[in-house]
C-alpha cells in the first residue's frame, strides 16, 4: 500500500552530493566513507519534518521498499544566504586563541562556520550549511510501517532530543525524562504526541 502522511516508518538511507557520501544510517557505508558516529536505522513520522523535506515528499505515496532520488537544494539544505557570509576581525580569533586557515571549521558565538579567505586582519567566514545551494542524492529503504505505540513515542522523544524512559501503562504511556521540565512544556508535548502519534502520554517526574 502507498505510504501516507502521518504514518511512522523505519528506514535506512544514504545521502551523497557529487559522489561524496556525507550521511548514512548504515554502519558498513559509514565505515567505508570514514563517517563518525554509530549509525542505525531510524523511525520517523512522514510529513512531520523529522527528516529532509525532499525525502518526506518523495516517500509519501510510494510503496515500502528501496527508492533512489535526487533532491533539489530548496528541499534539502536550502539556498546560500549572503547574510551568513561574514567578515570577522582577526581579533575575534585571537580572543579564542584560534589560528584562522582556509577550510577551518569553527564555532563563533554558537554558530558553525567555515573559513573561506584570510586577508590581513579580516577573515571571511561562511556560516551557511556546507551543502547549501547543492542538489543531493538519496538511496532510501523503507523497511516497514511502524504501528507499535511505544516505538512511535520513542521516535518522537529522539526527534525532540528528549532523553527519557517510556513505560507502557494500561492506557497510554508514561514518559520519565532524565531531567525535570516545566509543566507548561510537558503539557504542550502531551498534546503534540497525541496529535502526531495518536498516543496518550503522561510525563512523570525524573528519577531522584
């Protein structure tokens, strides 16, 4: 059956640009291309922004299985924004004890950028995504449609960067985050989980 918006699916993918693999969920592909981390299959909800917009759009309406496609820049990492290419005084680098070199990736005031040119006391830094304005190619395998409620809840936790334990209850699931959160936030998330996963969740205090 065609995949529908709002369905949860488990998938593997490999993304490449101009023949260079930059992202994958497959350990063997990551090892072959010297990519860091511990890649693994992911569970997402189609149409909810849990993956690149272009992948979402390509998969909705297709059958589960393997698919290959190219995503245009506007549906991938966006177009380059000239405002994100900035001249930074050399003094800023000296404050952080950084020796600027072309190609150096760095963090300035919480923004990740790449040094493009070094000229005297001024350094040109590009804060755009490295793949901005570039089309990218993906090989995706939709392994299965996920129907288990706990898997859906855990997938949303991961998408939100929420470290928590999920426990099945008679009605719904308890979510016990590692860190306490304001009641207002937990109320918003409770509604979000119901809207997206159609699961009833209750946030309980973190372990003492």
